[in-house]
C-alpha cells in the first residue's frame, strides 16, 4: 500500500470525493498517511496520527516510502511552535506553516518529505509526555480568538475536537480526532469537582451521543 505526506500549509479533508462534500478535518504540513484509493482528482487516505479516513485532492500530497511512514509512526517529530512560521519549498519559494505542524526529519533547518527537501528556520518544539498540565494550558491559550470552523485544525479556523487534539499533540499526547472518539479514552471522573486543568469535558444529547 502506498504512503504519502502533506507538503502544503493546510489541506481540506472531505467525507466524499467532491469539493462540495463536508470538510471533516484538515491535514497540516507534515501530516503522513496511508493511501487507500486513488482517482483522477481525488485520493482516499487513512491518516497516520489518528487513523482517520477521508478524501484529499490528488495534487495535494507527495509520496513517501514505507520506511519513512513507519519511522514517523514510531517516533515523535518536531512541531512548529508559533501561530504561523515560514518554510521554503524545494524551489526556494516561501509558504506559511501553522502551529502544531509536523516538521519531518528536521535537522539543521532542513526537512525531508520523501525525495524533496524543504527549508525551515522557525522555532520548533519536541513534544514530551512529561510536560505537565501547565503546558497543556499554555498551548491552549495560543489558540485564543481563533475562529470556529467545522473540521478545522489551525489558528485560522478550528473546531472543538480539533482544538483539543492539537493542544494535546503539542503536549506530546496523541488523541483521536472526533469528540465521540476522545470520550472513549482516558480515565472517567466521578464528580466535576475532581477535574483538573487540562481535563476534557464532554456533553451528550438526548440519544446519548457525544
């Protein structure tokens, strides 16, 4: 099965293979994935970080090897750590990188995406699970005043589960994409008074759905 990686700032990922379909999530620069199906204009993928199936434009990704995919799956890549930073593509053209983007195989200001080299001179962080709850809050406050966008995952537009997923990613704690999936992991608290900063609260409807 072939593998790919996002080489653009932000890519809409849709429920179906059409521009009119619901945007269910977004790919950020450096997000890697398995390729499930290829059409002339669309590619169906399964994201590596959270195993999320979706469709992206056929021209909005680069191929990577199975070994690169496996290495990214089994290691924590550096992340961009400011609202927006600048990278350069192989042609030397600048483009924006948003907060929380992966910086694949970053070394001395150079990133490798498959057979292509990208340049990066901005700030980065290497997420670590032992950062503590204070870091979760610090990352969350960076997104203050970001507009709401269904399926969004960036400071330019983000939804509720996208916010929690990105904040936890920056803190070195990978969690699933959707709120209904996130509610199934972790430890359930018996009383609201037990909650601490960084805990997540979920709400269900009359049918019991998150």
